[in-house]
């Protein structure tokens, strides 16, 4: 096998080694099935066990209450931007959106195709470097829902706690911090995440939705976009992304059995993030973080070098040491280290050492 690098990609992203090894081991023949996961029916007993197992693991990890459905859907997180509005906004007065970066902005634009929205807060004036405080948020009690993105992958801003939306159902894009820390699911009406950061490969999106919101889906929404019909069919209206769901099962097994749950995972994630933010803060401005300290993401760490001309040598030298995919998004510039669950502490420590050495040689 070629040597694996430390992959700091924002997604699709690094997966846990034991998951890749198990998938590799069982790729030709799933134990007891006589065929591979890529070849069996989604209506088979074997697949039934896999999808039910993935759901049970998610329920256990997140403490998902009984009155929530767990759906495994296709179309990525972006499809949810529109689907949420199709199911919950159509026919309603309006929905409240909190815009803290690229992804919540895009979600608000998609929602506008289905109905009226109200911007509750917009982080654009400060270039999306923070999330609002509770006292900056005022929700419309008549809104169909209040929408936010718990972790903006590009800007690296994350809510330290779940905002209180009162009686308005909270809808949250948790794509890039799903399963990275415990979450009070009961505070959400709908919580969703594409899998390709912390939960599995691209191709499956997990939607956790409360029963009263499921019941709201209008009957003229086509079946594959209709939460009610998808929930009734337990995500099996048509062929679901079987391989993706299988990997979600393995990743959640890993979180439960090897990591020991989300509190343990969060501890490790906070430790990794601190290693990088300490280097940034201790660099006398050589490295500059994008997010304000109170809302720095523990998953995505965007930073700029004081001299943008150093970006290229930084990225090149990092890659030569096996520290890869560190280029920042064009809208923020500079660099970004995505340090999802499966990035080992040792990878982050190597990056921190490299950053210190690079600074010492170039300051
Ligand atoms: C927070 C967030 N929301 C939505 C998306 C879009 O996800 P997808 O490509 O699965 O549609 C991303 C992708 O990076 C993301 O980070």
C-alpha cells in the first residue's frame, strides 16, 4: 500500500482507519451474506440489519428521542436547503434565517424559491467571523421555522451553544460538526448533515426530524422530496445509498465501541483544535485566524499567513511532509485545516510542529 497522508480536506474527508479496514476486509463478501454490500438488495435481511443498526447507533450516540424519525437520504446537504423549504415553508407566512457564512447564506437563497424568508441576523458586515449572541436574535413567533448552520465549514465559525428560538422549531445544518460533540436533539425540530465529513462517504445525508414537522409535508411535494412519505417508507421509497449507509453504520460502531461516545469524541476534538489555535495565537501575527475566539470551530480552522506570498510555499512544504489539503476556500483565502473526528491527534500535532518551524524560518 502507498503511504497514507494526513488529509485535512473539508470533505469528503478522512475516515477512521478501522472503518476503512473493515470495509476493505468485507468488500468481497459481507459475513453471512455471500455477496458484497455493493451487490445486495436494499430489501434484503442483511441490509435491513445494516440500516436499522446505523439508526440504532445514531439514536444511542445522540440520545435521539422516540418522537423523532431518522432518515437516510440522497442529494447532499444542498438538497436539504430546498427540501426543508418545500416541506415546511410552502403555505406558511415566512421562515427566519440566521446567516453566519457561505452555507447558511446559500440555504436562505434556496429557501426563497419556495416562500418568504426573513433574515434574523447577517454576519456579512464582519466577513462572517462570528456567530450572533442570544441577545442579538429575535425570532418571529409566527415563523414556520428558524434556520441556522451550527458550523460554517468555510469560515470556521461554530455556535458554542444551541440558540434559544422559543416556540419556533429550530432547523439546523450540522453537516460539518455532526457527531463531533453531544447535541441536545430535543431542542431541534430538524437536524441534518451530509455524511462526507464526520459520518461516512459522500452520497448519504442524515435527517433527524420531529414527528410534528414530518406531519407538515404538503401532499403536492413529490415523493422523494417529501419527508412524510420518506419517513413512512423508512427511507426506502426507492433504492437508498446502500454503501454510504453501510459506512455510516461502521463509523457509528467506531464512535460507540472504540471512542466511547460523543463526550469522549468532543474532548479529543477540543484538544486537537486547541493545539492549532495555540500555534496561531502564539505566532505574533504570523498566522491570523479568521473566526473570533468565542466562536472558533473545533472542526475547521481557517487561517491566513501575514504575507499571502507565503501561502504557496507553506502549502507545498506541508504537502511534502504528508500534510495535505490545507488550501483555504477562495472566499476566505489563506489556509484551512479541517480536523474532523477521524483526524488523529498526532496528525494535528505534526501540522502544529510544521507551522512553528515554517514561521521560525520565514518570520
Ligand atoms: C455546512 C455545510 N452545508 C452544506 C454543504 C453542502 O453539502 P453537499 O455537497 O453534500 O450538498 C456543505 C459542504 O461542504 C457544508 O459544509
